[in-house]
């Protein structure tokens, strides 16, 4: 629990934003789609095959991070001049309300001087990173690590068709002609990504976001845990994870718990706690990264980016509370993202102590929310993991 008398402590607002009470019910399952990263990788491979073989491609096949191989049609593929090829794949986001649905992911490839390897750049409509805290190089294109790896792997497959591939370098430029307009409907500008969209995705697949369905699945998972634990000698423990990576890390952290104990809660922490109280589940662990924990520490239990934003002033308060300098606290409080604040703590040697204080504050928020808003007491443990989801950084 956090000490109310500690320097910089302030009581967060525990109100959970109301969700819409009426939602349109779809008559069938939501159709998944493809990420911008997968589409960019497909375009890059098609263009590279065209460059290597001299033949425009009408379709191409790539590997997703899972190893599954999928096929994409090309909207356009051509060789405008010797040593240069271009291909376009149109993004299909499925039934997800994604602003980049219909985007023309375009890859332009050309030969470089011998022995120069692969050079990946962003072109028109791909954002440029202007602030730290995103895990990307400032001044570089907003192409996230997993999509970058997919593009590189796909291009390598295509280059294997060329007898002299190892001796020739390749330039790959990813562009999205309408990307700058699309980016106005995202949070990119606030995060310091200017001039276009980000090339995103960790799996290559877009899972449609259905608020009602996800919330229902979280509540059902808690009910299943409670039912299976009925009559057990020990109280059940519910482990809330913010996503797939944190769930894998949590399972490694709590190997003694059955699989049913782990729930990918997404943004519905408040809903999960309400169901815990209803079913008598009194022990909860929350495993997450810095961004979600910062929102929870400020009392925001609906953490989806469209409903809330990270307030790094909380991290500045914590910096002072654990003995950081006023200058460092001001820098952390004005950080571009929670990740940026995390990196500043790490550089100052305060990550362990400051991360633990953040975890303690989140635990306090969860316990007080359950008591004040749900009418029951719970015991909460909070664990912060790194951005791979595998390594424990701090815990309450």
C-alpha cells in the first residue's frame, strides 16, 4: 500500500468511465484482418521478387511471426526502370474499425552498391519518430521492431532467388500515399510521430476489437475460475494480464497456478474486479508494463487509448517520493510516454525503487476500488514486467 504521507502522494480518482449501454450486435463472428506490418512485408517481398526475376508479381506469400504462411494479392507491381521495382498491397483490416483500412502499403526496392546489405527506410505517409520513449530511433521511420523483422525476413526469402544476392545491397522504402491524412485520426502526433502512420503489428493479424465481447469474455473467465476453485483448500488467485506477452510472462512467474487462473484482461480491469467480488475471489495479481500501470496508478480502470491517456505527472510524483531530484522529477513528469519515464528511471538508477512504488500505488488503487465501488475486499499484488513481457522489473 502507498503511504498517504509520502512526498508527492495524491489520491487518484477511482471512478470507472461508463461503457455504452446499447451496442449493435453483429449477426456473425467478427472477421480478422491484416496489420500494416504484414501488408508492408508482403509488398516488400513482391517488389523484391519482381526486381530479382524481372517479372511483376500478382501475389506473394510471407511468413507471420507465428510461422504461419499467408498469401497476399498485389494491387500493383511494376518495374518502372532497370534496378528498381515497386509493389502495392491494400490493407484489409477485416471488421476492425481501423483508420488504416484500405491503406496502400507501398514498397519501392532498388539495388545498392555491392556489399551494403539491406537498408530499410520510410517514405511518404510513414511517420517519423521525433520524441524518445517509443522504443524506436529518434529521426527514424515509425516501423516497429516486429514489422521490421517481417520485412527483412520476407525480403531475404526473395533475394534467395538471385544468384548474386549475397553480393548486392538492397534499399527498401515503405510508403503509404494517404498515410499523413490517416494519421490525423490517431494519437501519433501527440506521441511525436509526425508526417504519417506507424507500421505496426506483433502477430501480423488484426483481431477485431469488440468492447462487449471482450468484457463478457473477461467476466466469464473470472466466473470459470471461481467455479473450478469451489471447495478447494486454498483461495483462488486471479492473475490479470494486459495482453499476450504479459500473459506468457505471468505464467512463468506463477508456474504453480493452473491455466484457468490467467485472464487476458485488456482494458477491463474494473469489470474483472467487480466479478471477483461477486464470486468471492479475494486474491488478485496484476501483471503489466509501464503504460497500463501508470494509468491504473492514476485511478483509470478503463485503460483503452481512446478513453484515456497516460498522465506522466504521476511518475514525476513517484520520482520525488523515492528520492529522485527535482530536475529528474520534472523531466519524468513531462515524459512523452510512460516508456520514456521508465527509461529515465532506468538511466538514473531508480527503476527498481520507483517501479516498486508504482506497483504499490496500483495495488492500493485496485484494493480501494474493489472495496469502494464493488463492495468487497481483495488483496492485490502488482508486478511490472519489461517491454518483452518476460523479465520482472519490480513488484509491490
